[in-house]
């Protein structure tokens, strides 16, 4: 088997030299290599023979010749089944074609020539298919159908598409396939046409102050769209500048391959430099500044604070003063200096009192804005007990100091606080003061001495501040309480048996001070209120009912036990009719039942029944009360009937009957009046006419006391008498009087349009104007909406009224008046001369 390897400079697309293309038979992968001879070609023929399992190789080197255009041959077997050499049965594998991206042309640029070994016998037409040929993107590649030369028509972009797979076809003039299609692989060779790009233009990082060299700070990365397996896409990093240069210009370094920034020198101090700005450059071609493309980004490194500065008080001693008996008062202000970041745990100050205040009178609060310590009184101080305080204060931060940092001696100071004497008000040692007394004690009774104490030992005077019932008085010098009226437990001023009064004690200091005290008197009840009967009114059946046979009664007593119930209910001995008609039976300690005696019948009415009620006090108190009982007839349920209730109200049977008769008479009068009104209305509506309707020869006599017209006056359109809302239907018509009820059958006379009535209420003017138009309109029908006053009707035997002669000297015959009916009889007698009926 012979294999010929051909170096083809026509397929070379990079500067490293022509590409070695090897053609195999049934080889699974194409073979390619690079040689260093750019212009010449040497043909190496390898003859491989198989002899008894051993392979012998012989290499013959031919002379160097100029490389012709690469020719890719189809398989020699074809599709016609022609028998020949064995070579025609071989399958060829075409190596890939490499094309550089961004080629400047000229275009179209030839890539390879494809031909079939049958083109000597028949005419062959070549074509290519696939992405880039007949599939989008179309026409990137094309082929000369006759010569089989394949071209690229435009520059290629590897970042857009890195390879193409095409298929070459050979057909005859009839379109019949003469060769099996061959696969063509076109690889786009990368060029360094893309700069490295940072994801962000500004990166932010941070590092603690005082960090050791080698401390990681932050990471930057840039992306290069070129092939990262070649130098075109290999990015390297370096730091161009650092701002500021304190303490040295190179405080940081960057890993050229990973982009990690770390510290390289000690001395980071936030209090001196709080932020660094670093310009980082990324370059491809493995950082080669001569051939590589570069880009820059900014890294901002913030030096974060640590608690490396202890707080220091601005003075070793502080002082202040406070009035006695005052709280929530700031008496001293402690100022502190801390170089750490303000309003952070490393800066916030915490103050503590370590000595000088065993009773806890003071505390130190931190001002959140200024960080000062405010010494505040939380428990009142007494000048008479402590006139000054010597406090020892220590200050620290909210966060612990950093490792290796010692506290400053200036973190401790002394605070001297002086107490100012003020006039303290008197106070009552027992407040409120409780005492117990029976109610009813007479005026002038001494109850107690309510005295106060003054811390300054000054003289005091007492006065009454609040005494609701005005029952008490107080001695101005010694505070003795005396009654001025009798104490009454049942008074409205006593709540829960306690009467409360307030007194004032005032000293003679300058200015004067006063204190108040409350005296509470618990009043013990005595039996000073008799019981009262409940209820005051009730009702009872006139005869004993099986279910209800009495009235339940009880009593109310303003006193309390044991001066209230149980109560004793009795009927008085006088008058004797009370005990004869009524009886009381005990139900319980507080209730009894009042009822009629058996077989006793009382007339319906209201009866006043006296009852004596006694309480259980010692001695007991009694009260004669009267209950009004209504005796009335009852129904089956024991309830008073309506008639019985009226009778029980005190009216007799005669009075009730009289009242009912009066009511019936009044209703009858009202009914008669209504009937009379209705009849009068009916008579008015049915008033007789002058003549009977059947005798009316004209049949058009109107009844003038009614609203409306006769028979011929009932069908007219009232809308003609109203002011129209819109005059468009009138204005739009031609000049002349037009009727809306009938179209004229003769030519209309031209009349001016009737003027518009200025106001809807001017109906008179409107009617007269319409009448004038109707009188002058020969086309108006006889049944106009306007009345025709000279029309006398039809079918009258008398003819026209104008034919009558009113002269009395003529020989006119008036006998026909007798035929007009009884209503014209008078006229017949006057003019006809006939006899009276």
C-alpha cells in the first residue's frame, strides 16, 4: 500500500509554515502536522509492504518543487460499478482546512480545489452544502461548479463561529451523483482581536488596619473572548499605581495569573490612611506588553477600623453640684477622646462608677452623638446626710481592645459632686392616716391629731385643703382634728363607709414649702334610719285566685347589718277595717305577702293600706308606710281586665256608661257631617241644565261652571296652546302659515311666520295671534283646535238665529215654540199668544 503525504502551502493559514495533510484509507482521524518550510514542498513517498508479518519502510526524497494548489480527489470507485484497479475501491478521509479569522482578503479567497477522477470522461458539476453554504449563515463559502474551486467570501470571526462542516457533491449534467459526498471540516484559526474585559470598572475591597503581609484583600478577574488555549486568551495582571503612597508606594501586590490582591508590607493604619485606590491592568498574550492587548480597572481598598485606640478622658478631675431631693438631673459632663471610627463599637464609650457611691445615687449615661458621659442623679440625695460625693470613674469602649493594645492611664478620672441645701417641704409620716368612729358623733368631738414633720426643722402651720361635707376643722399649730357637724355614714360624701379629707402643712422657710396629708375616717354604722316599705303601689284581684292571692312586699333600710333586716311587717290596729279586710303573711326575713282575707269582697277601686315595718336594730326602728292597692276584676291568669282597670281607677259604673254614650254620640255627629258633605258634592255635580239634552236642537249648550268644552271641543290638541321648547320645526318650514293636523289640498297663501311668544305665560297673545292666522287661512279645516264661534251646528229646524226678528210689531208666528219642549214654554206664551197650560 502506498501513501503520499503532500505539504500544501495553499492551505497554510498561520505563520508557522505549510500544513502537512495526510490522506489515509479507512483512517478514523485526519492527520496534520506543521513543518517549517514556508515556500517549498518535498514529496515523501512511503512504501509499506507486508512480508511475513514484518513491515519494511523505504523513504525516497524527491526534489523540492513549488507547491501547487491543493486538490482534493473524490474516491475513485464512483457509482457506475465499473471494474478496474483496486484503488477505485478505496475510501478517502479529507483532513481539516484551517482558515484564519479576520482575513483581509482579497475576497473571494480560494481555499481548496475539489475534483473527481471521472472528470476526464464526463462533465462534472460540483456543489457544497451545510452551514455557511446553503444554510444560515448563507454564502460564507461557495464553489465553482465547473472547476471545483471552493472559496471563502468574507472574513470569518472565531468568536462568532469556530468551525464549519460542509459536504462536497459531484453530479453529472443530468444531476446524477457520480461520486459519494465527501466531508469538509473548516476550522477558524484564532487571532488576537479581543481585549481583556473586566466585569466591573470599579471593585471594592477591605482589609483590617494592622494586617500582616500576605493578608488576602480582594479578587479581580478579566475575561478575554479569544481562545484561552492559546496566548491570545491568556490574561496576566499587574498593578499600575497606588494612591496614596503612604507609608510606601507598594503596599499591595496582585497575583498575575489569579488576580488576587494581597498585602506585601505592614503599616496599615486607618487613622492615617483610610482608603487606597489601585489601578490594575490586565494584558493578554501572557502579559506581553509589546504584542498583547490591555485593559484597566480600579480597585478601592478600604482600611477597616480595629479597636487599637483606647478612650482617654480629657481631664483627670471633673466636678459638679446637685440640689438635694432632685432626680434625673445631669450634674457633670465627662468628655473623652477616641481616635477610632466614630459611632462604631470601637469608638462608643461606656462609663462606670467604681467607687464613691455605695447607695447608687448616680449613674453615667453616654451621649450617642458626642460620646460624652453625663453624670445623672437617679436617687435623691439629702443635704442633711451627705453634703458631697467623691466618685471614681473609668471609661472603656463597647468593643474590646485589639490584641496587644493596653489601656491608657487617662481612662480613669475623679468626679466631685457637691449637694446644695434646699427648703424641703413638710411631710406626714402616716399618709393616708386611718381612724374609726361611729357615725352620729356630735359637733366638737376631737377625732385625732394629724401632725407633719419638717426635715429642716422649721415651724409649720396646718390648714384644711379638701373637706367635701365640711364636717372637720384642724388646729393651725398642732394639727388636732375636731368635728364641726354630725358625721353621717349614709351621706353621699361617704364611699364604702369611708369619709376622706385632705390637709396641708406649710413651713416658714423662704420660699415656703408645703406638704399634703389625707385623713380617712371609717364610719361605724348605728341604727339611725327606719325601714321604708317597697313597693308603694300594686294591684290585686277582687276575689281570691288560686294562683295569685296577694302582693309581695319588702322594705329598704339605709343602714347595714345588723341594723337592717330581717324586717317585721304588721297591720295597724286602727282603723279596724284594715285588719278586718287585709292580712299579712311572712315569707322570709325580708319579704311578706299582703292579701285580702278569705271570703272578703271589695268593690274595684284603689285602697290605701297602712303597714308598720320594723328593722332588727338595737333598739329597733319602725316606720308606718302606706301602699296603694288597686282592686280589680281579673281574668283566668290573674291579670286585671281593661274594664276592671278603669273601674279600679275610681270610676263607677254610671260614669263609665256616660262616657261610652258620649263617645257614641260624637261618632254619630261626625258620620252625619261626612254624609252631608258627600250629598252636597253629588248635588252640585248633578245640577239640571236649562233644557233637557233630548230637547236641545243644537246640542252645543255648554255648562259654564265646568272646566272643559262641549262635544266638539273635546278632541283638540292642547299642545297647540303651549309654548314649544324648540322652534326648529317651524323655522325650517317655508314662509306661510302651516297646520300640523292636515295637509292643505290647495295652494297655500303666504303669510309671515307667527312671532314667538316672549313668555310661556302669555297664552292670551298666543291665542289671538293663532286666531288671526286661522281666520286668514283658507286652507284651515273646520275642526281646528281653535273654536269656531260662528258655527251653529247642523240639522236645526229653526235655521239661522239671524233670521229671527226681534221687533214686536210684526206678524211673526211663534207657535212652533210649543214644539221645543217645556223649557221654551215661557217664550211660547210670550210670543205665541197661546193658552196657558
